């Protein structure tokens, strides 16, 4: 009986992580210009407005 509960708990955890990953992967911001995209601090990447969606873009130094 305990093994069944452990299995069900593990499956719930796995499915939850899977659904969260899918939702985060679909996270896109609509934009008209680069200024509409949220500001994130990262050394090599920034968000730019590409095809009316904020997408990660590599910074060229």
C-alpha cells in the first residue's frame, strides 16, 4: 500500500514539473518595439522585439 502511495506521489510531482516547464516555455510577451520587452540582466543575452514577440537575442560585442 505504501508503495502505491509513493508511486502516485512521484507521478504527481513529475507531471507537475512537466506542466510547469511547458507553461514557462510558452511564455511570450507581445511587443511593438524593443522598449516594450521586459528588462532582464544577463551578460550575453537580451530580449528584443522580433515578429511582435519578445525573444532572447545574443548580444554582439
